[in-house]
């Protein structure tokens, strides 16, 4: 299964028809096919990496939360426990699975539970067989046939269940601002669930803190830590305060990245640069572009203020610019801006080609007030 497009109305503060298209739109060179794109069906390509950029409060987080919402429906067939609201949202998901294109539509409302559980209303599920010859018409409604008499499900379970049937991690959403005493529980649960070896964990730990010789789970809430040859047994809370915030989040993120590359699920990261050196971000991008590592078509999707990392992305159609006035709008670097491919994306960013620069007059106004 591969998610191809999400279209939403009334999701948070998005404009109606807010669309994220995860398929290639510009021409595909041999180099692109080697490093930038993954072929999920004959001549149907998705991205190895994708990015959302924009100034503060432009809607980057909202865009990636919409993707998290879509992947949760496709992976769990449910929506619950999210910190964002989806009450009143209307969604249209297009995905590829086993030779067919599927179009799924639904309206969402909040269930009467404390877990922010969604209720699926007015569901419609259609499909059409995919052929290489109709690759340019995958989002055209012509040819889709509605699937009837699928059966009954509880109102909090999506009809996508009848197609995908088995719950499976389709994506993991890493919120760079979250954290807490359950971080290391999540880490060791991921190691177990995705069969990530302790040798991988050891290499990851060394990247973020070379003074740690060993980190092992003792039980649900205690861990053995060896630093400088000294062994300590620490609880969740003690470990969080003992290691730096960057080390804690870095170890978890890189472990999830290893699981994503191994299992082929997508990794969503909000503000990838938060707590991380630019070199680490560049390394992550390079791993997803390397087919010898990314063997199962995982996609790295992130928001960022590190515009320099965009220069590592060889295409423009996998980069979206977020802007917000009364509503959040999304534009595509390839479709909506006339940027010559030979020019550095970061230079265009700093030149305000995408209307993402901080207002200079506002900065000077603040300075004047501070000088009084």
C-alpha cells in the first residue's frame, strides 16, 4: 500500500480542497529514479523524501498532521488519541494497493469519548485497476467504480478495513516537541516490535553520546546505563534528566528511522532540525535516497527551517511551501514557482522567492520598542 494523495476540507485551519500530492509531477531522469524516486507500480513513482517549508505559523505542522491523520486511517482504520481536532473534516484519500487505485472519501466527527475518537460518516470507497497507460489519470474520477455491500463496521472503524484488512504501521509521526518519561519505553517497544538489533541501538547511541557504553532495559520502568565504566540503574524519569534532551530525542528518532527503513513505513517529522545538528538531518535524507539502505520504499516526510537541506533534494515537486492568512494554503515549488533547477533552493529561500521571509519592518519595530 502506498498513499498517493490527500485532499481535505475543514481540517483545522486549512483552506477547502487542501491537497498534498505525493506522486512525481516533473520529468524523471535516470538519476532521479536512482536517488529521488521509488517506483511503486510501472511508471508510477512516489518520493523518497518530501519537505514542507514556510515561516512560523504558516501551517507546516498542520500539513504533516493531516498526513498523520490519513496514515492512521490506512494503518489502524481508526482515529483516536490525537492531540489535534478533526471534527467536521472531510477527507479524500487516494492510495495504491495490489494493482488497484483506491479512492476513499469520508466525513469525520468527534465521538463521545475522552480519547478524541473519530466517527466516520458518509463513507465512499471506489477503485479502478492501475495500468501504465493511465498513469496521468490516476486522480481522475473517471474509471473508478464504487465498491458496494462491503459489510457493516462500528462507526469508529473505517471501511478501508475491507481492503487492507490487517492493521499495520503505515507511518510514524515524530513530534520533535514532545517527550517525557515514557520516551525510553517507546524506544524499547520499537526495538522489540520492529526487531531492531541491539547492535543498531549501540551505533545510534554513539552518534549522540559517545560516553554511553551501554543502555539496556531492566524492566518496564528501569534501565541499566554504563558511562565511563560505571554502571547505574535508573528509572524513566532519572534517565530523562541524566541524558540531554537532544540525546534522548535523537536516539528515539534514529531508532524509528531504522525501523522505517527496515519495514518500509513512512516517517513523518515535525521540525526535523529541533535539537538536531544539520549534519544529522542531511544524513537522514541521504539514507532514504540510498536504495541499498531504503530497500522497501519508505518515505521521509518532514517540516523544516533548515532551508540548506533542501539543496540535497534533487527535485522540486517534492517540496511544498506553506502560507497562512485567514486559512492555510499550500503551494508546490515545481508547479507554482518558476525556479531554475540549477539554482540553489536555499538561495531562493533567502531571497524570499517563496514569500517565506520574516518581515524586516516588524523586526525593526520590535527593536525600536526595546530601545525605549
